[in-house]
C-alpha cells in the first residue's frame, strides 16, 4: 500500500513538472526563437513606439480613418480584459435595434454611399468583441468618406486598401480581410507625406 502510494506520488510530481513547467517553458522558448514577432503579441510600432497589436482592434471614430466592427466589450470598446460578444441572437429585437442605428449612422456619415448596402460586419460585433479585421467590402464602403474627410483622392485610398488586404493562406484557407490598424497606419503616413509637401506660409515681418 505504501509502495503504491509512493509510486503514485512520484508519478504525480514528475508529470506535473513535465506538463506544468518543462513543456510550457520549452514551447514558449521555441516560439520566441522561431516566431518572435507573433510571440511578442504581433505588436505594431511607429518610430519605435508601440501603437497597438495586429490581433486586437481599436476604436477609431474620426471620419478620416477607417472604422472597424462594433465591439460589445465593456466598459469600453475593444477592451481585451473583457472579451465577449453581445450574446444577442438573430431574433432578438435589441440586436435589430443596434443594427438599424449603426446602419443609419454609417449612411449619415457616408452620404455618397446611401445607395449601397452596408456590409454586415460593419453593423455586427464579432464573437470576441476584439476583431481587428474587416472585409474588403467594408473597407471599400468607407473609401469615399475617408477620402473626403482626409483630403486625399479616392484612387489613393483604394490603393492603400488593396495594399493592406490579406488574402487566404494558400489561396483557399480563410477569407480576404483588411487589418484596420495596419490600414490606418498607412493612411496616417499618407497624411504626413501630404502635409510635408504643403508649402510653408511666408513669415510675417
């Protein structure tokens, strides 16, 4: 009896050490060596400063930038510490109320797009509430508003959308998506370039 308990205890301690310490440390170490960018959270930097993660959306509201999906997290949108969906079913009247309000707001902010159907991912939250991507259709829907508010030609905005569209792995695994933060960083750079090219007003004597 004592021998059996001793054997069981030794096995318990060994397996706990292997599965709870050795394996996690080994896998984490390999991840940092082989995939350092992903292991550090897929962080995006501007001039050496972290501005966000490619994996977590941000709540953009300025009309000159692209907007992501609605977020159901609280107490603020895209709160990674409170990841959750709205848990509203398709027959829930509250969901329909939210969708109608969102559609109305998008059409108000995009008067040139009133005849277009609003893509579904612009009016519904993701399961995590943190989705950083939108569909190419959602990005294209916003092009006119962004161009008008930001003072850039629509053709340039379209190029930025195409350049920041990620296509399915191997051509068929997944769907094409646009990372909103990456796109807005490219857009911010375009605004900076335009600003730097503007003539400096003469100094008053």
